[in-house]
C-alpha cells in the first residue's frame, strides 16, 4: 500500500510539473506575441514605413527584411535608440549614410519601445523562406 501511494504521489507531481511548464510556455508565447504587436504598431506610429519597407525593396532607407540576421541585436538596438549619434562614430552607420544620403532621425524611442521594434523585426525575419 505504501509503495502505491508513493507512485501515485510521484505521478501527481509529474502531472503538476508538466502542466505548470505548459502554462509558463503559453504565457511566454502570449507575451512575445504582444511585444511583436506593439512593435508593429510603433513601426506605423513612428512613420518608419515612410523610409523603410519590409520585403518590398529600398526606399530612402534600406529594406528591413532580414535586418535581425544582418546586424547583431546590440548594434541594432543601439541604432534604433540613437541613430543620430551613431552616424558620427560607427563605421556601419557611416556607410549607410553614404549609401542612402539621408540620416535616420532619432524618433525618441524608449528602451522598451526599442525592444518592441526589435521583436517585431525579428518576427518578420522568421517569415523568410530559407
């Protein structure tokens, strides 16, 4: 009888562990989806589409499809936060200015907004067919 109780307890704990893991996973996915949506809204609100497309070619700025694969996360977040200062110090930013001849404006993003935009761009890049 004692052995059966221990086995029963083990299975109950196992089921609870699996259920809590699934709940955590679902919560994380919902939070990520929410961040992507906020990033998409920011892309529109801040007027990013006036200079950039995502998968439709260059405008006055580069096409952003694949940008999270071309640039490191830290560099891209710094660029989104303060492009106006990076054009003076960063070699990549200087090259982009030479190519596009229009500096990217600083649109006053908070760190949180930068993260939302990054998640949106990363999500768009997941759609690239390999």
